[in-house]
């Protein structure tokens, strides 16, 4: 019997104990069909879980701080909301792009916003974002972007 834990919480503290108890895989919420499919495929094929580690930030300032405090090369891709409290996505992108760690490894920053007009795409690109994806998200477009940059 295969056991998969679906959780909205960080499971890193209990992962070793859970695996000893027989848990095969973990999936963090939000549950995407693609993540579930990939996890099940990996179990069937006997491959280890290659699930991406995902971090979130409540606002742009926190996103910049997480980036600045992480080891160099820690992040592979950043999805940046445009409308955030404290520091918006354009400001946060500029702060990240000016950081020395960004100059060492230019991590793609992707705008993720409800603003879908042509001028919003131009503003995102002018701010240094590589791509623009509108909300509600189109899963095919999201997967295409992730495959391009990961």
C-alpha cells in the first residue's frame, strides 16, 4: 500500500519519522493535478520524489529578505505578484535584480498578476521580469514557463 501525505503545513520536521512509519511521499497544498500525476508516476516507476521546494512571502519586502538571506543559488525561479503590501512586485523585482546574488545567477522572475493588459506585460518586462502570466492561471502556460526556466 502506498501512503501519500497531503499537507498545507511544512512537513520537514516530521518527514524522517513519517518515512520510518511507512509514508512514501508528501505533497504540499495547493494540490495541482500535475504534481499529483508526477508523484504517482514516480511511485509507480520506483523513482524518488523530485518535488520542488516552494517558499512563499506575504509581501514584496519579505520576498526580497528571503532572497537576500538564502544561500547563493538557492532559488531557481521566482513567481512575483505585482500587487502586494509593503513593497509591490515591481519594487521587489528591482531590489532582487540589484542584489549581488542575482548578478551571480540571474534567476528568472515571472510576473503573476490579474493585470493582463498589453501595458501590464510591458511594465513587467521593463521591471526585469522574464515572463508574465495572468490570473486566473492557465495550467498549460504555467507548465510551459516552468519547463522553459527549470
